[in-house]
C-alpha cells in the first residue's frame, strides 16, 4: 500500500487531443507465473493487439511473468482500462491455455515528453539482460513494434 492508502494502482489516462498521448503499460501474469515469454503467447498477443484498434500498440517486450508496452489511443471513447480488459479476455478465450491467466490489475503511466519514450524503452529492453535471460537486449526474441507511435 502506498502513502495515499491505495491497494491498487491509480488509473485513468487523460487524453488531450492537441498533444500526443503515449502510455507505458505493465501487465503481469496471475501469480507471476512464468508462461508469457514464448513464441505462442507473442504471436497471439501481436494478433490480438493488431485487431484491438481502440488503442495502438507501439513497442512491446514480453518477460516470463510480465509484459511492457507503449500504446496510444485511436478512439477517445474507449478507456485504457476497457481496452486492457478486452485484449486480456480475447487472449484468454483464444489461447486454449486455461492456466495462462492475467493479474486483474495493471500499471500505467502517461509519458510527458518524447525523451520519456526513449528512456523507458531503453530500460525495458535491458530487462532480459538484467534477469540473465539474454546476453544483450537485441538477442531477446520476445519483443517488437506493431505500430510506430510518433511523439
């Protein structure tokens, strides 16, 4: 629990039409089970994110028990929370793997400037190296970019 007394992350991304909205999102597997960093999950998520068009996914990286991605809205009527619930449910329904479950919540933050995107992506890319899963960021296979999200 943080100093404000919350048990869950605060949500609610304010979308401003006159400036870019890029959100850094982290989603964990239920119980931090290490099933996520595999070809099957990567391909399924990429397909779902491509079709879940209310938000565009930019760069993403899958770790065994969580993922990081950057996204931007294309439909101001669909909240980030609703979009995340949608693609999680699509993944669960289409994966055919009942043991592949998501944590109920997620963590998100809106980036304030273009440098944040670059800095956060550099940090994210080093996750597999820090976890001794890859010798370099470039060697980690479970990452990609679906849409270019310009600042």
